[in-house]
């Protein structure tokens, strides 16, 4: 089991996901510092975000715990956003991350120098606890 840092220091003021029967385990795992994707026991397909069935063969899926490591596939720097609370975070990076396990996941790279982010950069996950049962996966430059 690989657990990663879960930051709990500040109140989450951005919109919250609404956990349902498909994704509640995903959000709870993130609140506990674990990143999950889905893997199909029938055909081996892996997918993110959580869905009710395998998108390749429609079988039921199983959860696969990820290493939390990936590389930046692409990204954009958000420099203008007029609405709170997002304007307080400017500038920030929204990136597509290629996980070691295969699927591509979207998330922010909230800390550090936005001009230092590059395509192909190794990153690692951390989480912000947004509610008791919801963690938000986020990314930062890999330390090793
Ligand atoms: Zn499948």
C-alpha cells in the first residue's frame, strides 16, 4: 500500500465532487492518501476517471492502487480567473498526468514556479483533504 501526504491545514473552499456508488471509494481513498484507478479483471483495461463498467468490454472493474508517480503529458497556466476562490490561487497549473500505470489523469500543480513546469516532467501525487470522505489528488515535481 502506498500512501501519500494528505494536507489538512486549510479549509477547502472550491466546489466539491459529489461521491456516488461509482466513485465514493475513489474519493475516500484519496482522503486517506491513496490514488486509485480502475482495472478490468476480464480484459486488463485500466481507466480513470471511475465509471460503472469497463469502457473496453463492459465488465465490472476492480480498484488498482497507483504508485502516485507520473509525468506531465500537457498543461496550461491559469493566469486570469475573476471568481473567488480561484482568483486567490493565481497563477496555477492544470495538467494532464500520464500515470505509471497507464491512464491519464487531470489535476493541478498548485505550488511552486508555474514557469518551471514542462512536458515530460516527473511528478508525484499529494492530496488535500476537502471533506471527511473526499480527498483531492494534486501534483508536484517528483522528489526522486
Ligand atoms: Zn474490460
